[in-house]
């Protein structure tokens, strides 16, 4: 995995934190497993979007992965709400 200099275990922990923060910010109601998935997938999706737009990542390390995961998870929650409507 080693995305942004973060290993598997750290990605799960930081992804869970990022997903939880996004859940609180977007005022959604999800479980801990979904928070972890949102944080990790959100970070992957946002990194892919940034690479496609030829914009560099937010940096390397835990803080950059947390920021990327948070923004990506918020994006995923927003897209999910738009699809449901």
C-alpha cells in the first residue's frame, strides 16, 4: 500500500479517523467500519483525482493522508447523497 508514506495498519487507523471526521462534518450517520472504508477509499479517490488533474498530493505522511482521506470521504458522502436524490 504505502500511499503517502503510510503503511497498512496506519492507513486503517488514519482512514477511520478521517472517515469519522468526515461523518461529523457532513452530519451523516454511519458505523465505524464504514468510516474506515470512507477514509481509505476517499484518500485513494482524491489522490487519483489530483493526479488526473496533474496536481501534486498534499504531502507525505500521516497528516497528509488524514487531510486527503477527510476531503475524499467528504466528497464520497456528497456524491452518495446526490445519487440518492
